[in-house]
């Protein structure tokens, strides 16, 4: 596999669905969804930069969401047009860039808490709803400077999953997460410096299912408040008892909602 080509999990046949994972994760987070969708959809789930079996970002330049979207181009080309996008967290922020860059390619989107923190800062200067994740990134970066990737992972995971998030993470997952979190400053830079203005999302005239967990963070809620006010064809679904990592902690619940939405879109297209 060429270094500039993402690793892709693929299953099923039918209309294409491209699934983008969150930070500190990989395409494996979508295995359950792939099983659910593959009888009637062709599902492509890539590993993004530095995740799973894909190559890491090799440039000495800071990364942007456009860079992330460009890395996925072989996946998007393989999906054909138009395709559905399903995405979580950082992957959902990247999905929004994909859709903005070439909206004709995207049939509809399912977004679970995209993390476009630049929108919060543009709306109101700090202190604001993004302060918690800003501080978590800084703390994780400091731990990395001390050579402690486990402590860096704890700062990051505890922000998104609560104070015991890292302590209750299975040992089998700690190593890959700690290895991934070495990129935490890179992720933060991409999300806090993304230049796209909020009003640009008014042009996304496609169906969007915007999912949030009612137990999520202020930063995720802050982004949701802004985006759901401007996306022209948005449907909001809020899950009781779920947080930011809902697609990972409660995959059956989230996956069933995703499947129902995609099925409705297919029905709407055929009538």
C-alpha cells in the first residue's frame, strides 16, 4: 500500500457509505456498523492519518482539515458519487470539509459531535465553551514533553469520557490510544485554526443527521449549537445517557439510528 494511500475496511454492496473515525481510534470502531449496513450498502471505513494501518503525517508542516480530507481522496474516489458520509468527532470535522469542498459528491451525512472548535472561538473570544478541550490539549502536550504518553492519554480521554475514563479503559486499548495521542497538538491545531466561517455551512443543502450525547462536553455542545443553527436541512438527535464517545461506548444504539436515517434517505430518493 503506497504511503499516501489510506488503509480501507470494506464490506457489502449497494450505495456507498464512507465512515470516518474519531481521534485516538481507527476504522475498527465502525465494525458493528459495517455489519449492520453491509446487506444493503457498500461501506468503506478508512484509517485516517496516523491511525490503524495508515501512514502517519510525514510533513514538518502543521496539518489542516484540508490535508486530512485530501488524504481520503482515494477512498472517496473508490466510493463513487454520490456517497453517504458517516463520521464522529475529528472525523466529523473532516467530513464537513469534504462536503464543503465538493458538495455534489455527498448524498447525505450523519455527524456525531463534530469538533470544529474554531467556530466557538470565532463566535466569542475565550473564555468560552472550548476552554475545557483547549486546556486538555495543553495538559496532554505538557505530559508528552515529559515523556509520559500514558499521562497525556489520561488528560485527553478523561476530558472526553469523564474523570475515570482512562482508568477504566481496558489494558488492551491503552497502548494504541497512548501511541495515537502523541498527535494531540496536531489535532488541536487543525481544529482550532480551521479558517472556514460558520456562514459557509449554509451552503450544505443536503440532509444531515446531527447526533449529540446529552452527557457530552461543553465544547461539543458549543459546536452543535452553532452548526445546527445554520445547516439548512439538519435533523438533531440527542441521546439520553450518552457522551461524546457514544459511537464507541453504545454502538448498537447509535448504529441503529444511523441505519434508520440512511434507509430513509434511500426511500426518499426512490420516490
